[in-house]
């Protein structure tokens, strides 16, 4: 790489395509493709569980897209690891509260471009491939049972493709007794680098050589993602299939390049949380383009023959765009004014007239006006009685609800700010008709000013909520550890390491 390229900050262009496939009834993958951050999460754990887990993971990581410390590689690497752990805690907490979600989990493969360095966080069996100089590099190692068999030379790579336990993941985020710490690696970015982040619905059926050929030959990122997903389905994938393509490019318009950059995209299950993602990154977000129709493909015909109740491919919805809450405006229909009509009266001679000056027409108009006035008084009387009854009922209900809300709130805890320090509050960060539903329990010695902006925002909003004092204390310790790590890194880390950190060895097989 020459000197001019070294001095130029690379930009990230990414896109994503996600498809439910021809076998599954719902899409449990979630993906994000932004200008600084991209990720793929493959959920598991039943019809609702996988959706929820992968969505939680993307929502926990999406803030990396706009971090104010994005010019520091080590800080963002630490944030990505901490955010993955926070996603794990959120998934576990959700599963504890909703028994139908018990056993849910998700993989995470996330990528960020910071100061011409790639930061990669990975846990599970989704994959990240790097195409550089026409050669593909598998940048992640599957945390799966078959990968363990490959590492111990019990089976070969080709045998792993058809192994009966190829879907068993040994490390994953979720409601399991498994180490949730992701593998973190950092490497220098070069102009022309192209990444593929994909779920195992794609890499589980396509050979690396095929993936390399498509990444090399199809220059347009969206067309490349479309082709890879379509090829995986045609190759017989029985899973959801998701691809994220992320390219490192030189800026085209100087400092204002971001102004014309594409809107970040989300795909799969997290598309149902479009507005919340827009609020997290505080900018517009759009749903990813749907897979282009391919009726009559081999995969679709095979599904129709092998499934007793085949999943029908419906027409894809048009892409949606959500604005952040700071830019959303409520619009309503303008009510049209009512119009009156002059009655048509039949005179004694049998003729019809609508002349308002005719005595019989005028008499009829007055009679109608009296009837309308009487109806209005009757309606007013009934409405008044109904309103009085509703007010009495609401007072009784509000009294009961208020007491119930207060009792429930006192079983909740959250982390907030108190006089510049992180504090543990009992209750919820709101009030009920002027009655505060929270109070400070413990004030830590963690100074808010020492924390990254993402933590400061969450503390200010009271959004770090937990279900017990012990969970709140553990979360405060997690924040303390990150603050200490960041302080040490700012003192000692001058040049980021370019070699991956050691991967944690698999600890437990997921059943």
C-alpha cells in the first residue's frame, strides 16, 4: 500500500439481503449494513425465540454505527465485546421472563471499519470471509461440534458438510451455560477489501471456491448479495439465508462523502424493529431489498414436492424507511366540514319544491331544526351520564392500577446517574401522576464522565433495567471493568495489534 493510500481514511459501503427460504416458516436471521458497522445474527430456539434473540443482538450492537469514539480502534473493539456481552444478558433476561422463549440464542458476526482497521467480533457458526487481491480468507472459526471434530482430525471438511450434527453450536449467545465472550480480531484494512458476513444457510451449502468466484466477479454489492443468497437456495439450503456484503472504498467526495452515502439497511427479523433501530443510531434506516423473484427454481420445486404443507413464497413487501423519533411527525386526516341540504317538499297540488322561501318548505325546515335540537339535547344528556360513569370507573381503576404499578415498580431496578456517578435505583425511571416510582439505593464510585457516550446515553435514559439488585450490581461491575479497560488502553495502547486474539476453546455442546 502506497503512502497516499495510507493517509486516506477508507469508507465502508455495505448492503444485505435476507430470505426466509423455502422450508422455514419464518426468518430468524437478522442483519445490519451501515456506513461504519455491519453484522449478521442467526437466531435459534423455536418460532419466536430465534427472531427475538437475533433482534436483541442487532439492537444491542447497532450503536457502534454512530459511536463518537469511532476514531479509536481499541475503544471500539472493547465496545463491541461489551455490547455482545450486554446482548447475552438481555437475551437471558428475556428468556427468564417469558418461558416460551426458554432456550433461545443467536450467533453474532459483526464488523466495524475504524481508522483503516477492521474490527471483527464473532461467536457461533455464522461466518466472515475476506476477499483481498482476488483470494478469499475465512476470517472466523466456527464454534460448532463439527469444527471441533475437524480440529481433532476425526472428520474432514467435506465430511462436515453432511455430518448429522453439523448444526450443533458449542458457543453462542443465549439462555445456555456457555461462555458468551466473542472472539475479537483486528487487522489493517486495504482499499478494495470485500467482506461477506453470512449465516450457515449460505456457507453450509456453498463451497468456499464458489463464494470466492462470486465475490470476485460480481462487482455490484447488492447484485453480489442477491446472487449468493439465490445460489444457496438453489443448492438446497433448508435454512434462512442471509448475506451482508461490505466493501472498503476510497472516499469520493472529500469530507462530505457521508452526506450522499446510502441509508443503513436492516434485514430479516430485526426489520420489525425498524423504528427502534432508527432511534438507536439517530438517523433514517431502511429495510433491505427482498430477494428477487425466482419462481420455479429447483429449490422451490423441491420444497413443493417434499413438504406436506409447503411454505408459499409471498410477494415481497416494498422497502420501508423509518426516521428517528427526533424527525418523525404525526400526520392525520383533515376532517371535512358537514353540509346541510334544503328539504324537498311535496305541495298539496302534488308538485315538488325546494324553494326556501316557500312557506311549506320553511315550515319543514323549522320542524327539522327543532327535531335536531331535541336529538342534540338527548345525546348531550346521555353523553353526560356516560362521561360521569366513566370518570367514576376510571377513578376506581386508576386507584387500583396505581397501587399495582407502585408494587410492581418496587420489584424493578435500573442503573442511572446521580451527581455525576453511576447509581443503582429501585423502581422504574418514570412517574405516575406526579408520584415518582423510583429512588436511589446505592451510589457507586464509577464516574459517568469516564464512560463512553453509549453508556452515558443509556444511564441518562434509565434504559439499563434489570430485575434484581444483584443483577444491577453485576451490571455496574461490568461498566466499571470497561471504564478501567478504556483507561488502561488510552495510557498504554499506541498502535493496535493486527493479529486475532486467542479464541476461547469450546466448553459445552448445545443440545
